[in-house]
């Protein structure tokens, strides 16, 4: 366009500007000579020319922002392409611009509402749906999608409530079957799903779901935290630590990430201290360290199973069978297939004289690990202990310890023989006879050095004569023959008249 004369230019000027010009010109005519007037006139003409050119150049932009259906359609088309490739941020920018260019473009409102619904920005989405329905009352698509929005919104609130109350299975059902169906790009729902999976101990699933979120946004702090926790509860501590550190690099003051990072660091420090003290033989210190490590996070089962086992081993070495039994049982509650825990619990049961329980645990361990010689040896010991437990305890019968001397054995026998001799127990003669038999059998074995040694080793002793303390021994005989008891220094309270059946004579 060419600007030829000042008159042509002045036609494009606003009325106020033209009036101002005329006032200035009138004033100039009355105060200036003709040369000065011409100079002033040309100055104003040049200014008018510049203003006009600026108006011409800005005209397309003004048209675009002042209701340009063509431009709005172009923006809408571009937004549609962005939605297809799930570039929702770009799509929303173009849809907002399209609506600004053409506020009557109803489809832009519908598309914007749909994108906002998928992102679960429900309040904004609901406003856009209602705006669309104002422009197109009764539209079935708009009404249907608005209904879906309300369902998704309600389902998300319900899922959160169910998660808070501990109903994880139902919460997950609402998320998968309603929220993510109508709002597939809802990061809030996806993060809630990861939380539910972790709470339900579905750690592999939580890792997979949080991985999808991080593909879309690698710096999503909550996804980094949750994925790190899932690895943590699988005892993959190195990977967990990397997630926590990455999040903290983005936000060093993130409270949950800091708590997770330093909590893991503290747990590993205490666990290492316990293991080091156990290996150095500082068993009592190790016991306290293991207990301290277990108190850090009682829910960390994948790690705590090893802490319980480590504690059980130390307690077995200390001879604290009952405490060891509890620790190994805790380990087996977490992992019933843990062979070493079965072995250690078997050892603990031996300490508590639960012979049958020890055999059961060690037998189960041997079946799971048939090539382990250590387990086979432990099982042999347990079977031997069980066998010994089923025979009569001669030391207990005589009321002496297993370290008693020959003199102690003789002294105990003499005392009990006098106490339980049938002639001294007329009113309970049958009980006394049975007791006397036990006492005599115990003395017969323990007073013989070779038999005592074999008995202590758990060997079978041939049941001949008085040997074995079994059914073949009868100090009273079986055929009405007479026998006497001869005690050095006499029998306290007098001799035995009448005698007893049999033919044995005992000398002390």
C-alpha cells in the first residue's frame, strides 16, 4: 500500500487527533510566518504516515485476536493432532487459544473438557462440558462424557477412602475399572495405584506401574519415592537408594525422600554393626545390635528375615535356647522355606530339650538340602538325643548329676535303696517294688565304668541280667527263692526278716 498525500493519511487518523491538528495549525497561522507553518505541516504529515503504516502492519494480528474463525479452526486442528499423540499440554494451549479466537467454537470446549477429564482435572473439565452444553444444549456426547467425568471423580474419592481404611483390593478395583477407564492420563490415580500395590506387598507391580509414570515424567518426585520404596521392600537397597538420591537432587528438602533415604542408611548401618560383632565373637553386643536393627522398620520383612536369623544364630551360640527359638520362628513366619532357619531352630529345640521338635525341623531341612553334611550331622545328633530321651534317665532316678563320681553314685544308691525297700513301705509295697527295681537298674549301669560310658554316648546296652534297666531285670527273682541284703554296718532300723523271693545278695 502507498501513502501518497497528507490528506489521504489524515483520513485514517482518529477524529480527536484531527481536531488537535487543526487547533495547532490554527494557532500556527496566527503566530508564525508562512515558512514556519509549512515546516510544521510537513512534520505532522510524516508522523501521520508512520502511524498509518503501523496500523496496516498490525491489522492481521488484531484480526486474529478479535474473533478470527479461520485461525481458530487452524488451532483446533493442531490441538486434535496433539491429543492423538497424548501431548496434552500442547493440546490445551492450542484449545485455549482457539476458544479465545472464537468463543463460539463449541467443539473446542468439548475437546478441552475431554483432555481435562483424562488428566483428572475434574472441576475445570466440568466447567468446559457445561459451557459446551450451553452452546449445544442436549448434545448426547457432551452429556455422556460429563456423566463419565462425575463417575471417575466419585470413584477416585472412593478409592482414596478405601486405601486409607486398608481395603486395598477394593481400592484397586475402583482405580482400574472406573478412574483409569474414564481418566487414563490421571497421574494422581496412577500414583494412588502404586501406593495401594505397595501397601498390599505387590512390590513388582508397584515397580512396573511407577516405571510408566517416570517414562512420562522422569522427575516425578512422588513416583521416584514410591518406586524406591518398592525396591527397598524387596531388599534391593542399592536401586532403592539411587531413586531416593535422584529425587533429592531435584528437591533436597523433600521430607518424605529425606526420611526414606536416611532411614535406609540407618538400617544398613545397624545391620552391618550386628553382623560384624557376631563375626568377632562379641555375641551379647551383637544381640543388642540385631534387636536395634529390627526396630528400625518392622514392616521390612525381606530384610528382617535375615536379621531374625542372625539373632537366632547368636542366641544359639549363647545357649539361650528359648530366645533363639522365638527368633528363628519369626524368620520362618516370613519365609517358611528358609533352610538355615529350620536348622537353627532345630538347634534351639535341642537346647530346650524338645527332642521331637528338633528332629522334625532338622529332618525337614535335610529334605530341602539333602547334600548338606552339616544338616545331616545335626539330624543324627537330634535323633540320638530323642532316643536317649525315651529311655530311663538313670542319673535322674538316682538324683545325681551326669558328672557324679563313683562314690556319689554309690552313696545315692544306698540312700534310695533303704528309702524304697518294700519292707519299709508296707502300705505302698507295689510302688516301692517298682521304684526299687529302677534304683537297682540305675546303679547296675552307672556303677560299671564301661556301661556308664556307653550309656552316656546313647548306645544300646544289652539287656542281660541287670543290664539295660529293662524288663529282664528283677531284683526279687521269680521263683520263691530266698535272698538277703547285707549292708556294711547293718541296715538302719534293723535287718530284714522273712527275706524276699530270688537269690541275689547285694553288698555295699
